[in-house]
C-alpha cells in the first residue's frame, strides 16, 4: 500500500482547508454571525482526512456533532457549508440544520448528528443496505470517545460483527467527552480494547498522523469491502479549542493543550512532505493560499445568500 | 371476498410487499423461525429467506437505528418491536433520528421505514407488556401513526405504510389479531390520513381507534335495541388525522363520544375533542364532548383490575346514554 504524491497533497490540502474553515467559523461566531452553537475540530484534522482518504467515491460516512471536518474531507462544498452555518436558504440544509446537522446524501455523507452515538446504528444500517444491495460500498462511522459509553454502541457493534457488515467504526478519541476526561468515563484503557468483546479487530492509531490513520483505516475498509466484517479503529487525538462555544477549559491545563499543539497534524505533515521531497515550501504555500482564497469566496457567498422564507418553514417535514 | 383473521390479513400485506419490492425487508426479535412473538411473520422466513426476514439480537435501539440507516441508503425496512412498551428503548432512533432527519437535512433525505408493534392489555401481561400509547408518537413531527382496527384496514394500511416515504409507526392491538373480517382477494392499498365510517347512524357519533372500534360497534348493537342510532368513526391514522370526516359526522349527530385505549389524560382523544370544538361543528353540539380512555394507571395484572383499566363495551354504552340524557 503506497500513497501517491497526488493523494498526499490532497490530504495536506484538505487538512489545511478544515483548519482554515474552523478558524473562520470561530471568527464568524465571535462576530455574532453564527447563531446557536458549534463544535470545532481544530487539532483533529488528520483523523477526518486520513480516514476518508481510505474510502472510494460512493462510500458513505456518518458524522458527529463535531462534523465540519468529515464533511469537508468527504467532498462537502465550502459555500454551502458556510451558508448553512449562517442559517441561509442556500445552505446544505436550507438553514434548518445548522452546524450539527450538515448532511450531503449525494456525496455519501449521511449526516452529522446532535445525539452522541446517534449515528452508530445508522451507519450500521447503511452498511446492511449495502450488503443486501451488493453495491460494494463501505460505510465509515465516526464517533467520539464519549459515544463509546452509549448503549447503542454496544448494540450496533455486536450486530455489525454478527452479520459481517461492511462498516468501519472510527473513534476519534480526543480525550474528553465535553469536560470529563476519558479516564474518568471509560473503564477500559482504550476504546479499541472493546473490539475484543465483539470479535472484531481493534486498532489504535496516532490520530495526529494522517498517513497512519489512512493506513489503519484503509486496511479496515479493504477488509469490510471483502465481506470480512467491521473493524474498530481508535484514533488518539486532541481538540485544541473548547468543547463548544461556552467552554472555559476549566478541566484541563494550558500546559496540556500546549503539549498537544506541538503535535499539530498539519505542521507535522508539512515537514514530512518537504523532507520526502513530495513538495517544496513554495508549492505548499501555494496550496495554502489557494485554500484561503476559496474560504473567503465561500464566506462571501454565504453572507450574500438569502435568508430562508418563513412561508416555507414547514417544508421538508414529510416526503 | 374471504373472511380472514386480522393477523392473516396483516401477514398477507407484508408478504405482498415483500414480493412486490425487493427493497422491502423485515427485521426484529424472533420474527424468523419463531414467527414473531404473536405469530405475525409465521412462514415468511421459509419463503423469503434469512436475508430478508432478519432475526435480530435484543437491541431495540440498534434495530430501529439500523432501519433508519438502511432507509436513508435506499431500502424499505419494516421493524417489529415485540411489545409496544419496548418502543421506549428505541425512542432516540425513532424520534430524534428517523423523524427529524428529513427536515434537519433540508428535505434532502428520505426515511421510508415502518415500525410495527403490538400494544394493549387483555392478556394478563401486566404493566411492561400491555400499554397502548400510539398517541405520543403523533406528537412528533416527521412521524406518521397508523392503528388499524379491522382485517381489511390492516392489510391495506400496512401496504400503504411500507410504500410511504416517511417513518410510520404502526400500532396493532394484540386482541385484534384474532378478529375476523372480510378481505378482498384482489390487491388494494388504503390511503394514510383517511378516516372510515364503520357504522352509519344519526343520534350519536363515537370516534374510536384500534380495539375500541370493535367495542364501539358492539356497544352500538346494544344501543340499537334501545332505539339509539350510533355512528362509529375510525380515524385509522392518527397522523395524518382526517378531522373532516369527524366534523361532518358531529354536525349531523350533535353528540360525540371519543374512545381510546391510551391513558385518557393527554391522550389523542383530547386532540380530536379540541379539533371538534374549534371547528364549525361547535355550533351543532347538543351536549359537551365526552371522552373515555384508559385510567391513569399502569396496566394491572389481576384480570378483573386489568379489565377495568381500559374502556369496555358496557362503559361505552353507559357513556352514550349519559350523552343523550
């Protein structure tokens, strides 16, 4: 399994895109342009990108409340994403969903989810559909460390393994379920250890190393596609910012946050790509500038988009 | 036209949809070789195989969530929850996921799934296997709620529910499974959202759902002996709710009794009562709107107590007489 230079540069670009997106969202939020709340994934970019890089086009994902990165990596369009966060009619959900409910069924993104663990059986069901239709698709199920203590995690993984469903469970263990440290919430040492209970492989991977995530998930995706059943991959990572917009970070130290910032997945990958001769500083700078330009264009699009009409408030409740 | 049991008509409806559309499949606890706790799916695994009649572990939330995921991905799952009471275990997936997904995603996803569950008391199963509460599901935007009372209706409505592109909660009263009725030999589908006049009459309207339709019809027979002519309306689906048929009937009779199997407090009967008094039928009322329903208690075990927990034929007869007093 080798990664092409093209794929490596795609992964770099996507991680950078997520970082820029999230930081711009943070600014828009502080400027009171985003209503409600949102959960940012700054620091966790390698997990979303590395995992999704292992999928084929047409494969499906389910995402979480911290889902902007998954959507971007899956091919989500930045203008429609910003428009959704600004509550505009042109947003992915016509302004009905907001940050926690962005979905893009056409690209196989079955949606972010406001309920911790809520997407786990949904991904399992999508995989059952693929098995029944024999369409060869794999579903990637993202969830956080908090979700691994929900009952539905247990129910779903048991069933997926029993029925050998083409699904890969990717736990983004960012060390905290809101404010509660993983060690205080979970009796097992690792989420991946729980795979043994479901008779499926459990893999632990450095979630800040995009290639490591890619290779671990690729192996699981290949296994799933061959009909050999699900895998539980645990990517250890860290969220740099607060849980949501109201978080004062009282439950962790500045030192701890700074320590993790040193493991920045984007900086690390940039150094690796230059060292390996995949790209020069200038070439990567150029990619970054292009991303920054596209982000600004997307924000402009969102700002200039129309508000949804109150007359249409009940559109889409029923098919 | 042949006489069939409710359970047979329901099974036929499921079978016809399984034959018609390969995207349709069933999943639930003990629905395979066992045939379902009440025998609804008997014989289907032999005909359609284990890939389409799927026995699941006892995991109501995952089963329901798997149906949501399979539905979004293009299948048409039909879930059996063994007892209506167990729906409480699946609430997140039904209410927060299945029901809300389409709207949350800006109308860009479809969730065509059916969740069937047997409800109601009268079998001595006590509090955790006997409650009827389809009414609460009608309170959740995004769900449809169906509760057929006859063999004819259950077959036509299960087919409609399976073909509908929305999540549908399908409530089957256990005591109805053994009720007989005429079922046409040719294929038919009934619309969701259309009430049915089960008996025409001019003196009093009874709006009843599910098992209470059977009891209301028996009560009507009793009352007929005393010269009281009762009209019985079965909404058949709580959501969408056909208020027009009810309002038209009340305008004709001027008196209405609403009978439900759900606990009467905050029950769906209140919604119908409000719909009547808030409509032009208000001016036609000759007596206050009357309601009967389950007592505000968990269903008790003792057969005599159990019987008194929900309306019986004699309660309906008495309530109609009170209305005419």
